[in-house]
């Protein structure tokens, strides 16, 4: 799952991004509204976490632009204001969800996961293929009766492959959806992650390499 966090408080942005990465999400961080809007429209995100009270280009304006552009990403708006009127205003702008600050971090993770399941195309709460199962809400994976101890990128690759329902996924798409903006596009990270994931999944193999195209379940 790939998330864009638009938050002008640098310390908070760093803390939230660190926590989301520990929850096996790929996170890009932008510290102002205009740059955040540009990033959101130029990349494929599952969820955009948007602070409402941004300097310069206000979060309300960013949200309105995103809704008009109709990206696949869902918008979760954050704000220090917590009145019912603020909630109505935020949802009225087209945000998919609204979370007042301060918030409990597990609640933020749960809201992001719920929104990702409403993205287009929708991601089911549990992905299954044979004896392989990925719980997208709890961020857990298992094969048969064995819990899989997956690193964040391994989990993200497996989630993407299962959600693709047999479609071949290219290495470029994996970099776009599972890694963040700091990743070298010429890296061998995908190949290495696939190799480690195959070892953890065990036999019989479930990930197929499609020559010159990518990988599929």
C-alpha cells in the first residue's frame, strides 16, 4: 500500500511516516499543500493523508482539486479542529474520512486500511489464493497454518500480487506501488525482495516469473 502524507509540521510528519512504514506501508511525505497536490496528481497512491490547516495552499483547496481530478486515491483529512461543523465541512469538500488531532496511532492505521479497501479497484479486507492468505486490515499474512514473518516490502509485494488476481505485475509497477519516492528506479530491490519472499512462502512455489514482463501469483 502506498500512502502520501501532506503535513507541514515536520516533526509530526516524520513520526507518522515512521509509524506507517512500520505498519508495512510505503510513505511519501510532503510539507506543503501545493507540492502535495502536484505529487498526488503525478503518482498512484492508495490513500492521501491530508492536513487541513496547511499554510500557503490550504488543505481544503488541495482536497477540492483532488476531488475534481478524480484520482484513485482516497483522502483522509487531519485537523486540530474537532467540532461537528468541521467534520461536516471536511466531508463536504469530498474527503473520504476525517480524523481530528490528537489521534491514537492505531486508529489512523485502521482508517487508512479501511480507505485503501475502498480505492478503485477496491482491495478486499482478506486476499486469498489457495492456502495463502493476506489480511489487509491487520497487515498479516499466513500460508496454511503458518504465520509468515514478512518485512514491510515483502508484505507489500505479496499484497499487490494477490490483489492483482493473476495479472502480471511489472517490476516498475512494484516500485511505484510498494516503494517510496527515494527508491532508485534502477535498483535490484524488487528482484531481491521477490527472492526473499519466495523463500519465506516455501513449497510449492506460488510466485511465477513472466519473462520480460514481471511476476504473478
